[in-house]
């Protein structure tokens, strides 16, 4: 199974566990990382709470650096979700849409590029 992210195809590399999958992207080589990892933790219900579904996504890329002490470095981006069991699908769609809009916003890009938190 392949995942397409921003017109890039990530192909399945391994299943590090029953709850995770690792993919490699088009720029991946033996010395360059272009990796996407997805994982989940199933809910652990109790007698008074149905639990939460947890999903995580990690993107790791190797970059050529300029003006730094080393010639290469890795960017690591992680996103995680903790969604209570029973949350309506429409509510999950809204959370995903809001997160996508925030990541695409100028404020988010400024924060990541310049370590500036807009208030």
C-alpha cells in the first residue's frame, strides 16, 4: 500500500509493530531520510470511560544546510491525535479541516520558520 502526500508517493517499508507502519518517500536513499511513520494506540476502556483512540504521524527528512556547523540535518514533524471513543465522524472531519487550515496559515509558517509565536 502506498500513501500519497502532497503529490509524493510514500511506499510501505516495514511494519515495526502491529500498531505502526513505516513508509519511505521518493527522496529516500541510504543516506537521505524521507520517511513517514504512522501509528496508533487502541482505546483502553474502563468501567466508567470508553477510552480514546490515539493516532500519530511522524515525517522525517534530511536537508542540506547552509550557514550551519554541519552540512546536513533532519527535520522531524510530528502530529498526534487523541479522540474519545464515540466522537462523531463530522466532528473528527472538522478537527482535521481546522488543523489543515492552521498548518497552511501564515501564522503557522512564521512560527515554524522564525520560532515566533503569534498572539
